[in-house]
């Protein structure tokens, strides 16, 4: 029984998601997995997410879920948005608002104040 508990503890340890430093290398490694999620935490009450699996996007917010194929141009819009927001990250900022980029292995949290208007513009351009 003791061996089973140790084995389960070891498996849960190695399967845990790693919180990574906010670097372009870490963000790009998540994007390269082609199976990742971007969470948009706008305030304590408002969170939305975009999950990407191959050519599909699943956009979730409190009121709805949208699932459809994503075009190359839309992917570029999202990438440009993340690149533009990346420069405003500061570890001394609050955890809210934030943009979290994650996959099953890695998680990067961008602490970015006042990005809601840029986020709303992105959502409008993507027609989500």
C-alpha cells in the first residue's frame, strides 16, 4: 500500500503544470504545442478564455461558448495582441487583471493593468 501511495504522489508531481517565467521563449514554447489556452482575467468577476486545438478556437465567456475554425489572419491578430500586451507586463502589478497562457505542461501569467479596451477591440475584430 505504501508503494502505491508513493507512486501516486510521484505521478502527480511529474504531471503538475510548471509555472514558468514571463519570457518570449516560454510563451512561444506554449504556442508551439498547438494545444493551449489563453485566459483573460479582466477583473474579479470577469474572465474569458480562448482555447486552441489545431485549427479550432473555443471562446468561452460567462454568457456563451463559441467553437469554430480559426483563420491564419485571426491567429496573427491574437499573436499581435499578446505581443503588444507583453511589453506592459510587470511582476509588481496585481494578479488582476492578467493574461494567462497555458498548456498541460506550462503556465505563464502576464500581469497587465488596463488591457480591457484592447481586449474588447480584439474580440470585436475576431467577431466572437
